[in-house]
């Protein structure tokens, strides 16, 4: 019986993926937006390992497409990316960020395919955000996500939005390869990942979320049951770390209160793992992040805005946490020009309150005319403690640049 159920689950996952692919390549596009990009990272120091490179390169080709029919009731969304890295082969080159069909009927919305769905309200850390898997090759802080195959149903009400998700296939976390930078000191063997559930990648996950707007307050409540997105890393006999994906339940809460130019925000996730299978001594715990956001609109009577952030992050597992931000403060500032070129600059820093480790992050982007976009990003790591999970980044301070050309066909 269980083999039949497993086969059905695998079939559903493959059907969703195939359906999205079939529709995309069999509808004649009115316009397809293409992007071609080049990204380079340069590191200030040599890596911990002798065979790590001092520079890394990435080439990408992306395509975006949207069309609708049936008087706007049905639509197709495509946002796909092909990437080739110079130093990491631990991820698939083709990435379907969004590749789905949607159907809208009155206040109901049905979606099938690969989608990116964001949950959360805070700026730096997003403990509630669990639908999509993190791409650590693209972003060491886990903010870039992989498309998740799913079937979802949305009900739009006057008071808010209610979502149901059936996640039809699991995507493993991507980690930088042996020669890449910004990786763990030990190699991570992603080819032999282990699963608590016998269905592995084919297991169906379930999630539900209700998001309400009550005056100046936004309130979200969510539940997730399925395969954890952050694996436990287990040391094997070859001195490698092997990802182990257990089963978890998560209850999430999001809160935002808008007061003029201020926003008070908090989000938290209570998670519970199966203690019989987890390698962690703490299987029930709370992860949360909260703080303030203030925006100064019209700086010097211009179109410029300045936004300031102050947040605290906590993981009650403390030293057993799988995140480096288990007792940290984040401060940041963002400049938005609100001009035709869409200039945005951001600078932030996280400070560990226990070990004293510090991580600066910065990024900026600006359009150059109608067809080009230039982005800068980087991170500087300071005073990293050997007891901090960021310790493997002690020589990994870097600056990066991405140049993208857009055109339509």
C-alpha cells in the first residue's frame, strides 16, 4: 500500500512539473523578456583551503513571460534562469523560479507549477519563511530561494488572504562546492543526502496560511507539516558533512503595526521535530525576529527616502542552533532615489551579542538606460569567534558585481 501511495506522490510531483513545462513551450508568446548577465566576486584574502579560488564568476541567461486568456481568468507566468558557475557545480544550471499556470474565479485563485512564495515581515532574518528552499550558492545568507513545485488554492477576502498549499516535490538545499568560497570548512556531500521519511524527495508537504489586515495592523498565522528546509549536517566516515532532512511541524506568527512613518514588526516560528530521528538535542524550539523600521520620506524635499532598521534575532536552541544568528542584533539603512533609474543602496551589520562576531553586508542597484542594470554587493566579516557558525567565513570578505542586459523578443 505504501509503495502505491509513494508512486502516486511521485506522479503528482512529475505531473505538476511537466504541466508547467508543457504549457510554457506550447503557447506562442506575445513577448518574451530575455536577460543576459555576468557576475563576479573578488575576495580580499585567500581561502582556508589552498585549492579555493580568489575570484568566482557566474554567467546567466533568464527569460520572463506572462500571458492571460479566457477574459483574464487564466494566466501563465514564467521566470526561468540558466546559470553556469566557475567554481561550484553543486546546483542544477536550470532554475525555474516561477513557472506556473493560474486560474482566477471571483475571489478564488488556483495555481499549479513552480512558484516562489514569501512569508515574513522582518528585514534580515525570516524564521517563518519555509515554503521555498534556500540557494546558498547564490547567497550565503539564504535570501535567494529556489522555485517550489506546488498546487495552491487562495481565497481573497475583504479581511485578508487565506492560502492552502500542497507541495508536490522537495528540493534539496544547494551548498557551495569544494573549490568554491563561502562554504563550510568540511565538504558537504549533497549526493548522498538522507531523509527521515521513506518517500524522500517525493513526499507531499502541506501548508496553510491566513493573513489579515486589521486597520493599521497586519497579522499572519501559518502552519507547515513536512520535510524541513534546513538539513542537519551529519559527519560521515570520510570526514564529510551529509545533509539529513527530517520531518517537522511549524506554527508561524507574523505581526506588523504601521504608525505613521514607523513600523513595529515581529515574526516567530515554533518548530517541533521527531526526537527519535533528529541528531539535535533540542527538537522543540522557538525562532523569532523583531524590531523597528522608520522611513524618512522626501529627504531635503526631494524624491529620496531613507529607511532605518533595528532588529533582534533569537533561536532558543542557542549553541545547538543551525543558524549563526541565534542571539544577534541587526541594524541597517536603505537609500531609495525613486527615480527613473531605480537607484537603491543598502548597508547593514549584524552583531552577535554572545561571541562578538560581526558581519557587514551591502548592496546597491541602478538601471543604466532602458536595457542595462548594474548591481553591487558584498560582505565583510569581523572578529569571528571559533564558536560561531560564521567562523568558516573568517577569510571570506568579498565584493561582487553583476551586470545584466535586458531585451524583448
